[in-house]
C-alpha cells in the first residue's frame, strides 16, 4: 500500500531530534524496502502544491504500475530537510531516495551516506547523458556523480521592455557586458532628490542571495571561490575585488542604482518583487520564474537578458541543479531507487516536473518541448544553462557560504572596503577547510 | 521525670504492599521525567565534551574541554552573548513596568475591566510563531507601521533590515507579547495585598505614591521576583521571533545564543560545540535568575 504524506514545518522535528539524541550512538543498517513487494521510501524537498499533485497523481502511480513496487513519498519543507535528514541518518531511518539541494551533497559524501551513482549513470544511453550535459556536473563531488539533478536554475537579468522603451533604449538590444548593464541601469534609475524612486537594477543582498549574486559577478570576471583542488580559498584575488567593487557600487555612492540593500525580496511571491511592481527596471533573478513574472505583470513586457560578462571574460552565472535525487548508501533497494530516479529524469516526465515547479528542465532537448517553446524567454533560459556555474561542492560549504555572506553584507553596507571584506572572508573559509567539517 | 509535651507520634515508613502500590503510581511520571527530560539533558552534557556530527558513522569523539575552550575565544559566540544580554535588558524592564501599570489599572473596578484584562492577555495565548509572522507583516516595507508613518507625512523605515533597528524591532514585539501574562501574574499579586494595610496607610496620611512604595511594592515583591526570573529565562532563550523576523541578521546583529546554537547544530552539524554553547547559556540564565531572586528577596548577592 502506498502512503503519501506531507510533513509540516515543525511536526516531528522535536521527535526527530530526540531520536537523534537517543539513538545517535546506536547506528545500524537502514531497514527499508525489506518486503518482497519492494517498498521504496522517497523524500522530496519542498511543499509545492503543484509538485505534490503531479508526483502523487501521475508520476508515482505510473512508476508503481510499471515496477509493481510501493512508493512512499514524503515532502519536507526546505527549511527542515537537513535537520530531519540528519536525525533520520542518526536514527537509521533515512529514506532510500533522498531529494535535497546540491549544497548538501558534499557533506553526505564526506560522511559516506550516499551512493556513488557513476556506475549507474554509465549504463544510461550516451545520448541521454549528453542531453543532460549542462546539469550533471552540478551533482558531482570529486569527479563522481552522487546526485542526479531534477531541475535547473540560473541567475539571469529580468528586464522591462516597457521601461527600456520609455528610457529610449532598444528592448531588443539588451546590454551584453556588466559594464553596459551598469550604464543602462543608471539611465533607467529614477530619483527624487537623493532618493531612488525606481531602481535601475536590483540584485539580492540577503546573506545567501548576496553570496550567489557575488558568485555571478566573480565567475563572469574570471575569478573563483576556491582553488582547483578545493584546498584553499582564492576569493581575495584582484578579479574578486573588482567584482565586489562593482556589486558595492550598485548600492553606494551618488550614482547608486539599487535601493533594496538588506531587503529580502527574493523570497517574496513573484507579483511582489520589484521588477513586477515597477519598483525596478532590471532584476537579477531565477530565470525559471520568468513565466510567473510575466503573468504577474503582463503590462511590463518582461524579458530575460542572456548572462553578461565583464569585458574580456566569458559569461558565467550562478546556477546548476536546484534540487536532485541521491540514493542512501544503506538502502536495501538501490536498484529500485535508481529505477525511480531514471523515471524522474525521463525527458517528458522531467519537463512536466520542471513545469509544475516553474523551473528549468535538465534536458537541453527540452527547449523544443511545449512548455519551453511556448515562451521565447524560457527558451533563452534553457539556452543560457550552458553558462551556469554551481557553487563549489565541498564539505562544510554551508558554513563557508554563511561566513562569506556576512563579510559580503558588511562590504555592501559600506562598512569595510571590498579588499578587507574578501580577505576576512577568505580567512574564515580557510578555517572551515582546515577544520575538515 | 518531667514529661513536658506529649510525645510526638512516630512516623512509620510505609512498607509492604501499600508502599509498592504507591511507587507504581510514581513510576510512569518518573520514567517520563528520566527519559524525556533528564536523559536528553545528560546526553547533551556528554555531547558537549565531544566532536559529533549526526551524519557521522563513527559516533561522538571525546575531546574533553575543547568545545568550551574554543567558545572562550570565539568572537561570534561572544557577540551572541552580548546580543542576548542586551535583548534581555531592553525587554525586561519595559515589560515589567508597563505590565505593573496595566495590573494597577485593571485592579480597579470599572466598566469593561474583564474585557480589558482578556484583551491584554490574548497575545500570550497566541503562539509566538504566529505572533512573529503577524509582526513580520507589520514591520514590512508596506506594513502597517510604514503606512501610518506615510499618512503622517513621514518616511517609512526598514525595521528588520538595518543593524540599528532590527533588535529593537524584535524587542518591541517581545514586550507586546509578554505584557499579558506579566500583567495577569502581577494582578494576582496585587490582589493578595491585604486591604487593611492600605487603610492603615491612609489613616497615617500616606498619599497614593507613598501607599504604592510602602504597601504595594513590598506586597508584590514575591510575585515581581517570580515574573522577573521567568522573563529572564524566556527572553534569554529567544529564538522563535528571531528565526521568523530576521534569521539572525542583518549581519548577525540579532543572532542570539539560542539562534547560534540552532545554526551550529542543525546547519553545520556541530552537535558538540552547540551543546557546549547550550550549557554556557544555561549557566548564564541560571546566574541571572539567581541574582534576580536574591535581589527580589532582599538578600545580599
């Protein structure tokens, strides 16, 4: 019998923690899928209604009919997925198939909790692998495939064709370099005395959003966070300082173009975000949400700009898998788990799943699907995926990200200069690497 | 031989079946306390001397006092302690003084006093998470406060996204939340002060302020001590409102010790150092509470 449930934000957290405390030292094998019929437990991150409807009513029944297996799906709020998963591992009750964000992968690998999927992946048709070529690298750790991405994301600039036209700019010829983006942003910014009344360009500045936005500037200026073998930070390089200086000047100085410093608008519904409300003419956003922005503000002629680069560099934008599936190393149903994953990444199924979440599919061929081809802006987003650049997939990444987020915030507020902020951030990141978290 | 007072009857220890029967009644509650309260606390104490990630297969690794030593020089933890202390100090006096004023007001007979008391108590009944969500909206850029400021021709503020304002905004919400329960407790305390003491004071010519100082405050002392001690305990563990309103930001300016513990334990999987933080926080709260109780009892520190 199949049971599908949705875990609320807090339900079970206390119980999970208690279980972790009491059973942490016990360890033991996961008791999953031990019956003959083949039961598979799957956790998905998030609680999107449309995702749950699609998975519960279509994807899972089809897989069950095909395999005669029972699938137990649980949806866990993003905010709770890590604590609950940790408690489940400690208690020996982790699911067979684990859905999570890519940032969690390296820590799970480091603790020998998830299966290396490279041998399974090698058995896939080569054409299918090539079709997922932009997505798969985001799920690798030290060259091995541990996560199979389900949906993709990439940061692109959403801009208003209406505002462009009003300012005498050609909406069909958006800027191609960050320098040009800055110049256009100044033209689009409207001021009342010293106050910005309409921002030319808004960029997320909350700690996580700032790290991701900075990554976009950094990579498209030829910089990196860590060295090639991930053993030391290189985020205080001249390229990084230039990138952060560019970011800071969006907010600071008489020619500032962004008045949303410290405002966490990125998590708001699309209709309430500055580009939809008309409070901004350009906005660095998740490109997959373009359809929702257009729906929220149909009169603003919202479009996507291909990822810009600093002059002399290649475009690179924060992106990669937004979520993906892994297999619990202790699972007794690894083959069935892999079958479920392959079912989820089958081209049509995956496109339906991406559409339900308003995200980008993992297949390049999805550009011809009804979902993508119906919207030329979504087509641009899929085409831009070749420029996606994920964060480093290393143990302790969440700690590193939070550490650098705080220093980036200080620089953005003008409390320290970019060089000082990056030197301090690099020092803290090195400490995390040395601690072997 | 003088007999004096009649001999006290010897208390006989129950034994046999009645004693066993009594113990059986105690066992469920004792087991509950041992397993679900003392057990986790003791396990947490043990963890504080270890390095442990729940993801790890090797289990906790004993590191002695290392976690406590590293806290000593950890600027992030030091800052969180200061923020926690500031949070307690800027909420506690205001909430106690206003609650005392409201208790004095609602101790009088006037039409609608029952409704007034109920209205003041309602925030205490609503969960802190729900209240925080409502205040998140109140403090938003387009929230009620900024709309009122706009009507008055004043510029709106970013209550939760600037370092100067965020902790104060959280504190204001917490004052509002704590008023009802404090008021009801102090009201109960006021109603235990004997009326004849006020009559005697009036006969002696004491004015209202003198009556308050000489009769009300001494009579309220036990309840005031209780209210202050409980507020210290709750406020120093501030987490929910911080989690909902600010997530510890902007750049750590509202990161209380409890929020830091959450981050350390559940985001970074550092259970050992998080447990050490929890026990340092416990010592901090115990110290403050003891000071409050001794001052309340009029004893030397």
